[in-house]
C-alpha cells in the first residue's frame, strides 16, 4: 500500500473511532434517532449533486437504507447513549464476525481456520464484556449495540448483492431515503425534539456536522476508494484501529475506565476480530461452474 493511502486509511479510522465519544457528547443535546436523522438530512443536502437514477438498483438501496441507515444506527446510538463509549466501541466490532457468519449462510463462503478461531475468541471477549460486574447496569444498552453489529453484518451482505456503485451516489440516496424514516421514528419513539433544536449548542450541532462531513462524506468516500485499489487482506487490518481509538477516546475525553475483567474481554475481542480480518476465506464450492450455468 502506498504511504499516502496508508496515511489516509489511518486518518479515516481515527475519524470513525472518535465518532463514539463525540456521538455520546452530541446525545447530551439531541436524542439518538434525532441526531442520526439530522446527520442524514445534512448529508443529503450536501450530496444532492450526486443523486441520479441511471444504473441505480433502487430497491436494493432502499433495503440498505432501512437496515443500515435506520435500524443499525437507531440500535447503535440508543445503546451508546446508555453505555460507555469505550465498551460500545469494542463490542461493536463483533460486526466483523457476524459479517463472516452471514457470508457463509448467504454466499456459502468458507472461512479459514484462523477466521473460525478468531470468531470464537471475539465472541468470548464480548461475552466477558457483557458479563463484567461493572457492565450489569448497562447490559441492555450493550445488547442494543450487539444487535446493531448484527444489522451491520446484514448490511454488508446487502452491499455485496448490490455490486459496484459510486460511494457518493450510494451515500446520497441512502441519506435521502433514511433521513425521513429515522426522523419519523424519532417523532414516534422519542420526545423533546423541538426543544433540542432551539437549545442545542456546539456539542450537538458539531456532532451533526462531524458525522455528516467527517464520518460519512469524507470517511466513506476515502475508504471506498482505498478498497477499490487494494486487496481486502491489505485494507482490513487497518479497521482494528477504529475500536482502539474509540475506546481510548472514551477513556481520555469522557473520563471512562475499565476494570481488569473488561480489559481482558476487550483484548480478546480485538484479537479475535484481528484474526478474522487477516484470515482469508476460501471461495464457495463450484462457484465458477454455477456462474457458467
């Protein structure tokens, strides 16, 4: 990987990792679903020039907007509000083993032994995080984060079904479709939206801008371009940085802490996910014959 691309990849992981702490700060002024809805609304406005119909698999994008844009982020940020950002950042990485398991089910991919071992280690690590005495008060919210990770794995499958698409076009349509759905969900499940709009300060609006511009437009725009240039084996190890940055940001900026049991669970989770991302899955059996048939 070229040094400039490696540096850009590291910057993207820093941006994504910091999103856990900054998102938690922003939720002091906006409710979780309203925050995400405003993020998508701003993203949609900024990416209007990329809206186009030609070559768009609209039903696929609509399905992805429901799974990833609404359900994933609704569960993730609702869970994040009620648990430590450091714990959520680590637990959310179970999305990688979930994605591999779902690829086995839907695409008949065959994970390597290293990946299978990594999946087992990661699940043990998350179980330790959930079972730690200090986690008992936020266990339900940590569970929401884990459900969000499963939904991310399902979204990964949907993206693979979709095929190649310009990331800015995808993000533009995702934002246009997801914004009204999740803002409507906020009106139904949450309250105090109007007061939030009137009283929110730099923490709330700064979080909206950071998520729209930094996480979505910059982060995904750069990351998709890197994925198109390099093999998965070269890019996926970089993703381990995001949970480490997320955990560190919660500890440094929010004053969170972990006991030894939680640290051990976090370490196992990161090691397990690292094994999954650096292991190569074998192709599904008879894939060439099926393609010809």
